């Protein structure tokens, strides 16, 4: 078990999704921030230095894929989880190609996000 709760940054432009994910993670993680814009997540990742970044693909201004690429380019050890309702194998591969550490479906509902955050935080 982790001695320190993982620090997580959320990037999603749906406030209800941010609230739900924050509640889900709150028991085991410290949500250090949430942003609703792809450009803002890049800046927040550099400023807040989270253990794990959970990022939606459909973000305004800068796509989640491009934000992931920028984050992992600036910090190759960054742990980014692409969290999306789109469960397309090609999109999954593109996420890994730009540096994502994991790809989790929003529709899974089986605790996959929390377990993935914990697993990645242990390797941070």
C-alpha cells in the first residue's frame, strides 16, 4: 500500500464528470487540481507536478492527445491516463504513441480508473 496518497490532476470539460471522478478518487488520492482546457492541463502539469494526470480526449483549444504529447515531451516520466468514452482501438494506439501510460474507458464502471491511478502512482 502507498504511504502517500497519489497526487492527481484532472482534465475534463464536463463539470459533472470532474465532480464524479473527484469523488471517486478522493478516498485514496489527493486531487490537486482540475482544468477544462487542453492548454491549461499542460501548464497545470508543470506547475502542480502531479503523480498522475487523468485527461479526456475532447478538450477545448488543445486536444487531449496533443496535451498528452506536450506533457510527456516536457516530462518523459509523466504518468498520463487517457480517460474517454471513445473505446476505439486506433485511438487507444494513438494515445500510447503520444506518450500515454494508460487508456481507460469512462464507461467501464468497474474501478478501472482508481486501480490504474494507484498502479501508475506506485511506479512514479
